[in-house]
């Protein structure tokens, strides 16, 4: 018997993941049931062993009726068997769909976020530009109107005004220096010129302690003002300045030296150090660059100030040439003004009697520059109040103590001097590390040659025979290497004619930088003996020194 | 009979049939229907899904044989099925007693 029914009518299409025997197992099981049921129906109807077609059809129909729709039952069984896989597939599909949708949504959100981010960035940039523009406008506004500048933490606006006692503006210069308080800010130090309006805008400075060195240009005086800059408070300093220097005075020295010094050919170097003067309740000093304003006055025994000579001497000290030859002008006596001075007696010098022909020969003198001065003994000084004998005429007197000190210095310096320039002798100086002179004379003469340095004068007497050509070579020695020295050639006055002749016949000194190719001449012993026999003393001659 | 009332007990009855020994689908269905005295107006085919469900639940195992040229699938109660049957019988007895008590029926069904 074959059940005339298609069990697979409602089954889903075959799937790759379904068990291979699933469909057949379902069909076989249901077929077995229906076959059994058909047989039962046939037996129940008293059927025969070999039923006719109608009986079989009826039995099959009844069996199907009692069974239900086999195709639907088969579909139900197939679905139950495949339920887990179908569910897993559905879940997978669902998850994939959800993931796809999520990705799409995420992409959309990211795109939106990116778009919004770009818009936000553009808006932020626009806002920043607007802020910058506003800030620039604010800066420009504040620059044009510093009064509107808000207080800053730790910095303050500093302005200064230089005015006269009557309130008129004063030109000058201001040097601000000081140390800011706190932090690690560097020290402040700068200079500002103050114009005709007397105003100077220093700008912002960190708070701290400062000093302002004010120079009043017209008065040539300086004042130092100490002040403090406090945080966030505007500082406006007003300095009352002098508009002209103190009155000039004529100064002379009323000397009454002791007898020993009355005939001495000396002069005195006196230093005057001006003290500050009070002006508008402030101290003002003489404006002098690089010193405390002290003046060195060269004063002769009569009390006359010889600064013309002193100045010239200082200028010519390195040249060895007369001032006229250099076309130099003599400097006038310095202008002294009304200050309280501190007077210092410096030293005694011997400038005068050996230069009877005038100041132009000052430089030619063999002056041991420091022969009479010992810094170890210190200086003598006292404060001098100007004594007005007449208006603006000051006379300064040395006290007895000061004269005693000068005498002491004088005696010591006389002993210290190792050269005395004989009366009537003249000196010719040359400079250089080494000199070589060829002297041609026609008469017997004496010539002194010496090295004048800061350590003293070291000289030799040379007896030059008539019509003799000699070579002189003086080497400064290794101790003077690299220094500039002054060699002195002295001639006795009674033999000056011979030297004059010699000079006229070509006395020359040749300066050489090096003596490598020259033979060192050695003075003969007989010559040295004659030198030592000379009545004048030049200290100990150095034997064998070339 | 109400199918809702039947659904909860059909599987228990199948397990009970198979507790007597292995059987195949038609025989199981007929046994259940005959024992019920015709009270269950069920389509015979509708019992197969329950059988397959019990098999997937490992309460039944199955095997195939040849009978008159046809393949026949036999079901056998597993150890798990036996435990489940005992539990469901106990539940049913408690339920039936409760229901009978409420309904005033003093006779049991077992």
C-alpha cells in the first residue's frame, strides 16, 4: 500500500545545514504510521486480505482524516528539528543586521560629529580672531592712553620729572638701577635721556628698591635718589635740579713754608676732592666721569698753581718731545667752584729749577716719577672750609702739621733720589727697548747715559775721546721687557760745545726693536774707572752691561 | 477535551507508555488514545511533535528498524526520561488531588 500523499509539499526548500536524513526520517516515520492506520481501518471495516481499490481508498482516507494533514505535520517536525539552527541563523542575521545598522548609524553620527566639529572649530577660530582683534584694539587704546592701563601684579608704571626750584623743566639724564624684590628677576640698569620737557617715561618696572642717578646737564651736577616701586601703584618721581653750577672761585695758596723748603726747587701736588653740596634739600656732586671729581693741583713754593705745566707734563710723559713740537696747547688752570673740598697733600716733585728755559722742557727732565712718593705712608689730608677773604677768592693755608709731613717727605725723597741732575746739564731723551748711538766728536767730552724707568734712574758715564767714534748700546734687560723706557743722554755744560758739534755732525740715536743681529758692546774697564772718577754721582754703574 | 488541559499531560502519558518498553509512533499513539477511552479528540499526527520534543530533550532515545519493507522508528525511555516521568507523576497526583478536593470528587484517576 502506498499512501497517495505528498508529505514534502509544505516542507521548506532543502538547506545546506539540515541533517541529510531529516526529511527522509520524517517521511518514513509518518508513512509507517499511515500504513499502520490504513491497515487498521481495513481491519475495522472487515476488509479482505487483498482489498479492492475502493476499500483501500476509503481506509486511506479515514486514516488521513484521523491523522491530520501529513504535509503540515511533516513541516512542523522539520521546523522543530531545525529550530535551533533556524534560530541561530535568525540571531546571526539579526545581529548582522543590527551591526550593519549600528555601523551605518555610527558612520552617520561620526559624519555629523565631524561636520559639527568643523563648524565648531570654524566658530572657535572666528571667536579667537575676534578676541585677538579686540585685544589689539585694547592695546592700541591703552598705548595711546597710558592712564587707562590697569594695574599689573608686581609691576608699576614709573615716570620722572626733572624740574628747577621754580618748577621749570630741566634737561638731563637718568640712570635707573636696582634690584626687583622676589622672584629671579634680573637687576635693572638702564639710562634715559631727559629732554627739554623734563619728562621721562620709564615704563613698567618690577617692584623693588631702586636708585636714580640724575645728571643735571646745565649744572653739571649729579644727584642720586633712592626710591621704592610698590606693586600696582604708579610711581611719579619729581627731582628738583640745579640749573647752573655753583659760582666759580679763584683759588690760591697762602704758603709760608719752613726754611728748608723755601729754597727747594720743588712743587707740591695737592688733591682737592669736592664734597656734595646741598641743593633743594638734596646732595649734588660734581659730574665727573670715572672719578670722584678730585683735582690734582701742582703748586709751587710760592703758592702758585702750575697746572698748565702739570697737564702738559702728563700729556708728554709718553712722547719725549716738547709740547711745541707736538703742536699741543696748554691747558688752563681748572675751574674751581664753590664746594666743600677735602684737601690731600700728595707728593713733592722737582720740576722747576732744572728747566730754566721754560715749561717746554719739563718733559726732558730726568724726574724719577715716584722717587718721593710712597703710597705706604699714605696721604695727608684735611677738610677745608672755603675762607672768603674777598668774594669768590679762596686762600688755602697748609697747617703746621702738613708742613711737617711735607718736610719729612722731602728729606726722604732727597735720600731716595739716586740722581741729581747737575746744574747746567741738559738731557736728551729717547725711548725704546734698545738704543744704539754713534757719536762722533772732536773734543774730549763726558756723556752720561742712563735708563729712566719707574724703578729709578740707572746711568753710566762715558768718556768720549776727541775724534772718536763710539757705539753705545743699552739694553733694558729682561726685567723691562715689553715696557717703554726712556733713555737719557746728559752732557756737561762745559763740554756742551763738543756735543753740539757732535750733534751738528750727525749725532743720532737709532731705535731698534731687536738686538738679535747686533754685537753687545762691553765697556772697557778703563772707561768705567774714568766714569767712577767723575765728580757727579749717578748711582752704581752696571759693569759690563751693554 | 480542552487542548490546553491536554497539552500539559500528553508528554507524561507518552513517557508512561514508553516506560513499559520500546515502541514506535503508531503504537504509542494508539496506546495513549485507547487508554484514554476516546476522551482525547486528537489528530494522531499531532502527537508526533511531542514525541520529537521529548527526544530532543534527551528524555527519549530512538533507533530504526525494518518492518515489512518499511523503516520504523522506535522510541525508548532514557534514564533521564524515567526520572522525569516519576517527577511528573508526582506532580500530577498532587495536582489531581487538589483539583478533586476542590471539585468534591473523592475518586482518583490513578
